[in-house]
């Protein structure tokens, strides 16, 4: 059994225990990196190829008649000719949940970076802007929020596809998710707080999936007064 990991350095910086890998693939050759020019020589005569980023084409598969398996230490499979692998009977496997935790961390970190202007503060601390400022802050460029982003304050049941920020009531969003063509503005003006005990008697709103407003339409949802009516009556909308 011959196996090779073409770019082991993409998953380890001499800090990964390879015991189980070597138990599964005895004698596996680990290359920290491989250039495209080195691939053909390094996969010659192997049965198992592991790689993260290197291209495994139809021609390369045909050149290795004993090849049985290509393992990708990543989510994407675009660097392997899947059709050729299927025709040649070569199994291809990727890691579907690769970097799940770090992706979440990256998203949250990016949100904080952008919303708290961390990059601007860092630059201001280095170039002296921060220390020269009388308020110890980073001056803005004078533009208003509405000048930076396309904002839509919903008055109808139609989402503007170019809007970056959408402002609406939970009643109108429920109406839209329910597929209603429109909602009378007066229905949004009812104070749920004033309903008092009558609110507790109402069953939670049920919402069916509306493909016109898919789950991924909004990246971030901010709600006010969640602890009151939204937590029980309108939870299904969120």
C-alpha cells in the first residue's frame, strides 16, 4: 500500500499527531508542500492521494493505474476531476464540516471589525490620529448612515433587492412570510403592550416557508422588545 500527502503543511505546522493516519496508511509519505511540477513524480505508483489544494486532473489519474482513493482535506472538490474519477472507479472524499468553528469565529470577528471600526482605530493608533484627537476618537468622513447604506423602511409587502438594511414591524414581516400581498398600515399601529392579558390568550403564530423570502435573505436580524410579545406570540416569525 503506497500513499502520499502532497501538502501536509496546509493542515499541520509540526503540531499534528500522525499516529492514526500512519496506522490507516502505513508508510505514507508526507510532503509539507508540493509544486504543480512535482505532483506527477510524487503520485507515481501510489494507491492513495491526500491533498488540500493541488490539482488532480484526468491525465494524472490515468497516469496512475493503481490509484484507488483521493482524499481532500478541505470542503471543496473543484481541484479534482470528479467525472474522470467516477469513470475510472476512483473514490473521492472531502471533509464536509471542515473549519465549521473557525468559520463562525471569522463571521463574528468580521462583524465586530466592521461595526466597531476596529481597523480604523488600529490605523489611527499607529499614525498618530488617535493621540492628536481632542476627543480621543477616530473622526468619521461626515456621511450619514443613510448615505452609507441603502435603507428600506417597509410600507408595503415588497422587499427591495438592493436594500442593505430593512426596517419593519413584526406584523408586516409575518404578513409577508404568510404570502399576503399587503398589510393595512393600521395593523402595525396596534400596541401589543396595551393588549395585556388578551395577548397571553393568543396561540403562537405559525409561519410556513416562503421561497420568495428565503432564510438566507438576511444576514443579521435585530429585534426590539423580544422579551414581551415576540418571545411567545411571534417567535415563529424569527
